[in-house]
C-alpha cells in the first residue's frame, strides 16, 4: 500500500504565494520521479513540474520562473513553492510519484487525492 497526501492548498490573491506539500507513505522502497499535476475545470490534467530522485527538474512553460519544485528524499516528500500566482493557476493540484514497492519490488505510478488552489481577488 502506498498513499500520497497533499496539503497547502487554499484561497490566495493574484500575485500571492502558496506552498504545496505532499507526503508519500506505505510500502515504499524507492521513489523515482515525483511531480505535481493540476486540473482546472473543463480542462485536462497537465504536468506542472516534476523532479527526479537526483534533483533534475522540469516545468511547464506556464509556470517557469514562478514555481519551484523540491523534494526531501529522506522523508518521501515533495513540495511546490508557487509565487506570483495568477487566476489561471486555479485548479486542483495532484501529487504524483513513481514508486518501487517493498517487498514486491513492483513499480507503479501513484496519485494523491488533490488539493484545491483558488487564485482570486
């Protein structure tokens, strides 16, 4: 069993900042890439940012320069620091992790339940 739990969402004004957190727990031997995705009403889920175990990051063009992804490998956590937020950032944000499980050594993709971010004045 692997669980991902997001936190940190909420209501913020345009130009504001918010920090999302995600903690992975359960039968985890290793976590490879972790990432944040978002889904706005009426739109498909999209990748916001990802980070490999070694710290290589990737960002959607729409958030480059504004968002920063980081991770704490020792605690199986990933963060998304969001600054200069815009109304178009409004979405449910989901944590994702590529997990190697123990004791099965099965590798799979896991998702959190989502945390809602609303950017509005």
